[in-house]
C-alpha cells in the first residue's frame, strides 16, 4: 500500500513534534526549579536549626553550667586594674630658635673683609664683615682737625668772655662752631659704624653669604647667626581643641629620626585662629642639646587631661551591639565560668586603649575569643 504525504499532513506531524518537545522542556525546567526551591528551603531550615541549637545551649548553660554536654568556648581574660591614662592631642611640629637671625648690611658699598666662617662662635656686637669706609674715615679725620682748632678758639674766647673781654656774639659764634663740628663728627662716626656688619646676638655663625669684593646693598642678607641655647617647639592645633589646651600643659616631643623623647610644658597658646587652616599656634620651650637643630621636624603630644586611676581596656574588646557599647567579662557560675555582657560608656580612645565607665576593678575582661559570644555562654580560660 503506498502512503501519500500531503503538505497538510507534514505540517501536522511537525506541529505534534514541536508540542512534544515543548512539553519535555517544560517538564525539565520544572524539575530544575523544584530542586533549587528545595535547596533554598533546606538552607533556611539549617540556619533556623543552628540558631535553635545555640539558643538551647545557652539556656542549658544557664540552668546547668556544670553539665559535661554543654559546649564551652576557649577565651583569654585579663583582670581589670586601674592605671594612669592621658587624654592628648597629637600633631606635627618643628623645632625653632628664638634667635635665628639673618643679618644684613645697613650701608651700601664693597665688602673689604669677612671676619667669620660657618661654625664660628660670635658675641653680640662683634664685627663679622667690613664694608669699604675709606671716604667716611677721610671725612672723620678732616672734621677732627677742624674740631680741634674750633675747640681751642672756643676755650680762648670763653676765657676772654669770663673776664668781660670781647662781645657775646663772638663767644656764641665760637661755641656754635665747635658744637656744630661735634655733631658732624658724631654723624660720621655713626655712618662709619654702619659699614660694619655686626652680630646682634650671642650665637654661632650658621651661614655666610657675603664675599670679599662683593658689592652689597642695604637689606641684602650677609650672615646668619643662630642661638642654639634658646629653642622651642612650635605647632598648629585644630580650633576644636581651643578650650582644652592651656599654658602649663604637659608636652611630649618625639624626634622620630633621632629616636628621642623630650618632656616639656606649653609656654604659649595663640589667641588667633588662622582663617585658612582653622588652627591656632602652640609653643613649648625645649632644652638645648647638640642634637637639636632649628627647623627639625617633631611629633608633639599635648596632654590636656590626665587620670591617675582610670579603668582602661583594649579598644578592640569594646563591641557595638545594636547601638550599645558592651564588653564581655568572665563571671563564675558554679564550677564553671560564663560570659557576661556589660554595657560601658567610652570616655576616650588613645593609643589603642579605651577609658570606660561601667566596669569594676577585678573584673575578668575577655580580651580574646569574645567574637560571637552570647550573654551567659559557658567559657573556659
């Protein structure tokens, strides 16, 4: 028997095959979805069971802490003792000299002699360099000669006037001439003094920038002199601490590069707040030392409040649970120990330590293994 396939019959077969394939795919997808849903349900059930087990363990531990079946957690504790605790401000500062002076010339001219070198110790008023003063010296010699003659004439005229010989005008003219020359001599002597570049302080020559033969102008830097015996540390402190810092506060100056600490006190607190940095200046004198140099950087700690007997714990043990600060301590229950949650108030955190209220001297603070603890959970130390 010969089978004849028409176009409509072919389309019908294809439609049936497509429907079968679609049903098979839907069945497979439905099976996959069922597995995923089941897996999610099992995970939720597992989480619920873990919570229920933990809850029952805590309840059993509270009711019977000596039970061998109760699972305990290993922790490390430290008995709380009072200790000295400082509240401080830490900032960057620098060492400065009260007398660090760049000495300049007062008179123009050519430098004829430099008398000092770097490292030389100089006294206040000591001449460190000389500017050409030949013209001034010539003027001084000329005035001195004229003054010598004028002084002699005045003395003779005065003797005559004392004897009522001569006129008063002659006496006054000679006196005026003599006094005028004395003033000119004083003026030239002052000009001559300004040709000398002198040290205004006792100190050490730190830098010499002037050279013999150099033409120098007034105000031009010539020699730097530093007094290394009068030093201070200077720093800028945030205006947030303007009410905390006061004169006399303890200061610890740390020179990191030299591995040295210097203890001193605040000697000056600025009254002005810088408009750009919003800081004020704080200064503290430091003792002189061969290792100290002006402009040396330092870290300073200003202790603005000190507690001789504070309750202090590592800041890491303070936990934030539902917006409440707590610390776990170990308390005895029967022959076992359980973790007890103690709410605390943190008064300050410095150097990885926290000053707290709410704990008592002798409390066994859990310092390790406190993560995940529950209030009343059995622990072993």
